[in-house]
C-alpha cells in the first residue's frame, strides 16, 4: 500500500518547524551521548536526516522551507546576540587589541584566499570558490557574506559546518605539532579558523583557550564583512 | 516575559542594522551592523540589561539549530556536489589547516611583543 505523503504533509508551515525541532532534538541527544564528538555535530546529522526524510516523502525544498524559513529568519537576531559574548571578552580583548585585530584579519584573509585558490586549482566552479571564501566564520554571518559575494548560501552553510568539524578534530594535534603551548594563541587560531564548532571544542580543552576562541570567532564575524569583499575585489575575483 | 522582550530588542537591532545599510547602500550585512551597535550599547550602558542577556544566551546556546534550514538547502545542489565534492573537501580541509597554522604563528609572533605573558594568569 502506498501513501501519498506529499498530500498528507499539510501545507501548514508549522510542519517544517516541527520536523526541524524534532530532528534537531534527537540529533542533539545523540551528540551529547557521543560526548560531543565533532563528527556527529547536530547540524550535520539534522541536515542529512531531514534531506533523507524529504526524499523519502517526495517533498521538495520549497514545501519544507515554508516552515524552515521561520527558523531561518531568526539568524539575524542570533547574529546580534553574538554581541553579548564579545562584550564579555572585552576585558581580555582590550589588553591585546592590536595583536588580535591583526591576527584575526590576516587569518581570515589567508584562510579564504587559500580555499579559493585551492578550489580553483582543483577545477571547482567559480560558484564553489566564492561559496568557500567565508567558510571560517560563524554560519549566520557566512551566509550573508556568501550572498554578497555571489556564492550560494546553502553551499556555504554546509562548508561552514564541515570546516568547523575539521578544525575541531585536528586543531589540538596541529597546535601540539607546532609546539604552541600558549592557550591564548591556540584559542584565537581556533576561533578564527573553526568558529563556534571549534570554540565549543576549545572550551573542552582549556578555559583560556575557550575564551580566546570565542574572542577570535566574534572579531572574525565582524571583520570578515568589512575586509573580505574588498580583498577579493583587489585579487580580481569579484 | 523578560526573555520575549529581549528577543524583541535583538530583532529591533537587526532591523535597524538592515535599514541603515540599505539607506547608506554599503555592502555590509545588516545583522553584523546590528551586532556592532549592540556591542557599543553594552559598552556604553555599563549595566547589561537582563532581558537582552537572557535572550542572547538562549539564542546562542542553540545557535546551531537556526542554521539547519539553510543547510537543508544543499539538497538543491546535488549535481554540483556530485561533480565537485572532492575539490570542495580537499580545499576545505587544507585551507582550514593553513588558517590554523598561519593564525597561530602570527598571534604567537605578535603577542609577546605587546603583552606581558605573566600578567594574564587567571
């Protein structure tokens, strides 16, 4: 017996909200059970499960997004909310304002430039290259910057999460290999390269590292919007 | 109720940022401008308002949840992914490693010159 899921799935947008809430709740439980291993990041799991369910129910993205956009709209206010942790790190930030500003700005530009050139060298399309550029900053900001650069926000959202997972997984090993023992240095690099996912990992490792990672992530979120578009324009990518 | 008021304030700052950038026609995301305005407000008023703090913390605690819908959008890009996934993955992993190495090296080089290391305990 076949059921016509596409007519069963009501046109009511709240279904999309319910689906997202339910799947994310379970994915988050799984993530906590797995002691927050970055590979099982709840966004990664939720996205894959929801895509699977939509495919199974033969629903298109528009049907899901009528509800999904209600959640998506809150990304703007959530970006504003980042002012709070940045404010909390202000006493730290004040003490080393210039080193942080310079390191963060150069860090995001080097990260973005290396991603773009590597992708171009490996034969990826221009759309992919531009979508890769803002991948190291927190998702809500990366999405709007990607839109501005002419990339694909959905693709950027995926890149951001995977980048965070990569940074969180290999960050500590890389710092050990480099001989970096100052948690302020490793924290800042983590926040600049792997945003919130890396910051969550940094908190698990060391408190100073977590604080500096949060600082790096916050400053990067602001700086990227100002420096990345003119930088790519200078390089002739825009 | 406090929490709801805080959310209202966050939305207002976001909208203010959007409106400002549309008015002056700068290519800076409005939400980032809203964040900077909120940061300045917090610095200026000294005593952070409980409503905004509560709303911010609950949004940020589950920040990841809010980008699930955008992530699901990747299903529209199946062909692109099928063709370019290897280039995407390699450039993502390598550039993340480069970014970690470079930022840490630069920060290490910049820090001792300006800040006394021993003054940062605790």
